[in-house]
């Protein structure tokens, strides 16, 4: 039996409070934040979260500078650098391909609908 909506909202809000930065990945980040993008001015970006609703909290759209390539996931981090504080990752809505190097816009979310 799934959690009630109020509890999913509370958990999503707590999780969002533990995530201050979003990363981009070229493949599944797994449990460590692997496959994070590098180059072309890429950096993890700070995130501003909205209010949780129906077990989902959505962040404001983020624009990343990226090298040419394909991007499949975004990651949730406590800090702007380093491997500690990785909280998990989610698939992008679709694989994004950028060529040549440029920018990529992502709207991150924490989705606890199935929790």
C-alpha cells in the first residue's frame, strides 16, 4: 500500500531541503553520481524548489553549459562539488543531444509518487 499524499509531500519537502545542487550525467549515475558531465564550462547548478504536491516537488528550470554530447540523467547533490552528498538521480524526460557545445535546460523534480 502506498504512503498517503500528505506523507509523500512531507518526505519530498525534506528531501528537497537536502538537495541544493543539480548535476547532469551521460549515463545512469548509479548510487555514486557516476558519469557526470565535464568540460565546456559545465558546473553543478543551484536549485530552487517549489512546494510539494501529490508527492512531487519541482525545481525551477536550470540552464547548464555543456559540451557536445548526449545527456540522459540529472543528479541530486548536497554540494556544488565532490562525490559526498550525492542523493540520487532521475532520468531526463528524454535523452538530450547537444551539438556543438551549448546549453541544456532541465526542470528537476523529486518524485515520491510510487513510494
